């Protein structure tokens, strides 16, 4: 009887243990993690590179102050359209005009000095000198004739030796005076060569100065160089401006350039002529279209990023985009029609291999895949998946190959 009792209790304990194990197994099956799955399909896929950028005019015309002065009048307002030749503002050029008048007078003086130097000296000076030379020649000739006559008279004892000696002294003095006048004429001629070189240098300097001053007078009136928009006018009437100060900036803003700052890893996708879509927070809901024009040959630091500056031509026919505003840029680098696509949120990457977890009979199975182009949300699947396969998205649970799960279809 005792043995039968022990066997009975052993059987009951075994049954109770099996019941506990069964409860645990059933409970564990009811606690399988819940994962979201999505069904593989086809779609048109656009791969793009997104970045920020800055709007620039393509051919800006910038007017600078050519001299320090005050702004006299301003005839336009910032942001208005302007026509070629239209006056935007004027600067006070009274001092420049005064300098110009003085320099023109200096030029006339230098030109006069050059003409005199080329003639050997001033006409008055040369005429006076030549008159003195001719007079000295006459005097010498007269004394020479008298000297010859006195020599004959002395020989005939009709004149004294003292008279001949006095004549010879006067002749010597006359010849010396004539020689001095000729030396002076020679010196004046030599000096005229130096004076001519100096006058030519003065003329060149005055002409250059006049050209520069005339340019400043012209630039004192700031006009629109072409039809466009006056997008910057940082001065007002009465402002004092230093040399080089920006006075006005104009450009045709119907076609603008966007300088996109593209991160280094994305530069390899880019080529000239790719479609560009631009958005601006200042005009939400609007998009401006264009294309890439110039792909950078180097990268530069920009804050904490390493970027290439991609130049894009963008249509701005409505004149809404303004120079120097910050915009968002999307460059369409690849397009695929009717491609097999998988969400990025389902794709893992390990040791150079992309893979997903595919759901079969409530269990996950790792499947290696090859991907092509990618958009912000999806990858193109080249191999490894078929349409209608169901793959698990990343979630809170760590997924494993062979893991049993409860699937929830993604909306």
C-alpha cells in the first residue's frame, strides 16, 4: 500500500511538472515579439542628393565708390526693376572737378614748355639771344676791319701804335663776348633737351591724371548697366562713403545661380545637367527648377562639414528668389521606372553586405540582397527579393535569423 501511494504521488508530481512546462511554453508563444512588416512592390524611384545652398545672381553688376565723398541724391529704391542707363544715385564730385580743372591747366603749361624746349628755348629768349649774337658779330667784324686799316696806317706812320693796341684790346673783348653768347646758346639748347624730357613726363602724368579724374566724374553718377533688378542699395542721401564702398548691386534675377553645399560622400553621384529642385522657407509650398552646371574639383571646410560647392542654374522667372537667401536643394542624380523597391528601414548592413529579414510562416529569415540607387525612403533591389515578399522593419526588438514573431502589416 505504501509503495502504491508513493507511485501515485510521483505520477501526480510528473503530471503537474508537465502542466507547468506546457503553461510556460504556451505563455512564451503568446509573448512572441511584435514586428512591423511591409510587402515588397514596384515603384518609380528617384535618387536624390539633398543639401543647403545660397542664391546668387549669375552676372551681378556692383557699383563701388571711386573716391571718398558724400552721397548727393538717391533716385531709386532697393528691390525695384531698373532699365539700362537709368540713374540710381549721384555722388558729390565738386572736389574732383576742381582737381580736373587744375590738372588740365597744368597739362597746357607742360605742353607749352615742351614746344619751347623742342624749339631750343622760349621764342622771346631765343630772339633776344640771337639779336645779341648778331650785334656781337657786327661789332667783331667792324673791329677787324678797323684793325686791318690801322695796321696799314701804322706802317705808313699815319696812325700810332697806341691806337692799334687799343683796337686790338677792343677786338679781343668783342670776340670774347661773341664766344660767350654762342656758348650760352649752346647751353640753352642742351638744357632744352632736358626740359623737353621733363615736359614729356609731366604731360604723360597730367594726361593719366585727367583720364582718372574724368573716370571718377563719370562714376559719380551711378547708372544701371543693363535691365534688371536693383537688389541691393546700402546707402542713403547724405551718407559719407569711403573708397571701395558698395553703392548699388543690380542683376537680371530671372535666372539665378544657387551654390549648393554638398557633403563630400555625395559628390561622386553628381554630373552637369542633372535636375535640381529648390525650396525656400520664405515661400513654403513653392519649388524652383534648374540643373547642375559646375561640379567642384575640390572640397572645402564649411563649419563642421567637408563640402563641395556645386553651382546650379535655376529659373526665377517670377523674381521670387532673392540674392543671398538660404535655400534647400534637391539634386536628382538617378531615376528608375517600375523598380523593385524596399524601404530603407528594412535594410541592414554588415561587413559590406546589405540584408533584410524576410517573414515566412511567422518566422524571420535573413536574406542577403543587392541594392542599386536609393532615395530618402527606399532602396532599389537588384537581387535577393521578389514582389510580394514580406520584410520586417527595424523596431525596438533585436531581430534574429529564425526568430518567431507576431507580424503587423505596415499601413
